[in-house]
């Protein structure tokens, strides 16, 4: 390994170690947690509102399929 590559490798490793040590501020952690909770809640509400309609679509498709199959 040449001297330039060795120095480049050391600098890269130092930068990666520094990046790994950076802690996220408490406010950012709280904000991220609130955003995740809100997104999960919205997803559950949306899925809950569509489940009944999706069930009826499944029943209708099954009926059409069953009536369409001729032995």
C-alpha cells in the first residue's frame, strides 16, 4: 500500500469513527418518535377503514369465480 493510500485510509477511518460517535439530540429523537407513532396510527386507521370494503370485493370476486366455473 502506498503512503498516499495509507493516509487516505486512515483519514477515512477517522471520519467514519467521528460520524459513529455523533449522538442525535433529544429533541430530534422525540420528534422522530412522534412522527413514527403518527404514521403508524394513520396507517392503522386507513387499513381499518378499507378492510370491510376489501372483504366485500373478495366475496364478490369469489362468487363471480364460482359462478363462472362450469364442470
